[in-house]
C-alpha cells in the first residue's frame, strides 16, 4: 500500500526514530520479559514452571537455556512476550566461568561422573595462551549431556540411558576470553560469545589443549544481549511480587528484544492496514532487515520484514490487533 501520509509509493515522510520501549500491559494479562537471576540447582524449565504457578498463566517461556548448575541471567517471557523469545535467544552472551584442571567428567561439568584424572603441570601464562586459541569463529562439539535433540529426544536422556552419543560440531564465535584468575588447578574466566556456545565444552577443550583434562565447576551468565546480571531479579523476589500483586513493575516491554532493528512511527490508517496483514510501502532506506512499528501514541504494534521489493515491508509479527 502507498504511504498513507502523502499517498506516494516511493517517498515516505513518516518520521524514523529510535523510540524508548512503550509496549503497554494488555488487559488480558501480564505481557513482557522478566530478567530473572536464576538460582543454582534448578533447570530453566523449573524456573518457567515456578513463574507459571506464581503468575497463574500457562503462557510462559524462556530464551536461552541454562544448565541446573548455572546461575545468572535467564530471560523469561510472559504472554505476548513469548512471541519475541526467538530474538532474545539470538543475542550474544557473557559468562563468568570457573574451571578445574586435571579432572574430566562425562558431562564436562561438576554434576557428571569423573572419567579421567591427571596431574596438572602448567602455568598461568600457558593457560592464558591456550584460551586465546579459542577466540574467533570456531567449530565446537556440544556435550553429550545436553538439551540438543536427536529424533525428538534430548541427548542427555539418551546419554543417561547408556546410548553412545556422537554430537555434531557447531559453528560458534567467541568474541573474547579474559583470564580473571589462575590459582591452579582452578581457573576463572570471563567469556563473551555467540548464541549456541557451550561453556562446558570450552572447559573440556581447554583441558585437552593443556593436556591435563578439565571440567566446569561454576557458571554465571552475566549478560544476554543488553540484559545484565546487575538488573536481574532473584526468583524468590519475583514469587513474592506475584503473590502481592506488584510483579508488573519488573516486566520489561517486549520491544526491548528487538531494539537492534530500526523503527518507524505510522499513522492510524497505516497501523490498521498492518494489523490486517497488508504490506507497507516505504521509499526510505533502512539498514536493518526488520522494522519496529509504533503508533503515534507510542504503542509497539508490529515487527515488519523486507518483502519482494526494496520498498515493501511485510508484517512478520503483529503484537496489538
């Protein structure tokens, strides 16, 4: 459809902007994202189940699995927020990890059974040098004890059943590794990496590179995209907030998941057309493959993606209809 402001197909005067998040909580329930500080000893699904019970809704999901041993940032999506989980999962991640050299386990972490033990003869400098060999785009083998599915069954279930598992290598990227301490045989590192990176595998591979074996003993996710541990809310605090009726104050608007995309403000007629699934024609150049759409009142309406032509944008997800 042509630009509803000027009627032209190839020139769009509608103001482009980077709006602050303003997605309202809809009348039919709580909608948004929770930055949860996951406690150790719980699976990501356990946290989802806890939020479901606390919020009295089934429409809850998570973005980016954390192992039971791990703590830190776990993004939980409620209501309409579940529709942006895929974009949250795509975000880069940051971790603080502690690794024990000299001991290998079948799960690559402290929850597994010891399969090999070796004396450690290395130095801080050797550890630092070995870590840097993993920086960049690399191929990584996920652990056999992982949530990756084979024929619909999680690998960890097959591994526990004694089935021999051969995992497929994955292309990941490690942007940086900083060695924080090396009180051997324990090593502590900060890692900035792409989605899909297994820090357990990194620990295992570091042990192999040093010739002594290793496993992960502690892990905290310190950030997922722009969502930081400093802003994460403990699960017990969220439970109390739901019980006492003030959980809404911790909800993050759903457009925070897609702020990497450019934004446009559209008038009522254009918004209505998009809500009806019609494409939007705009002659303005955009650098991102998707666009956030807001109404003139600041409501986050939809996410558009490029159509068949450079000036055509089609609704990918409509959040307010």
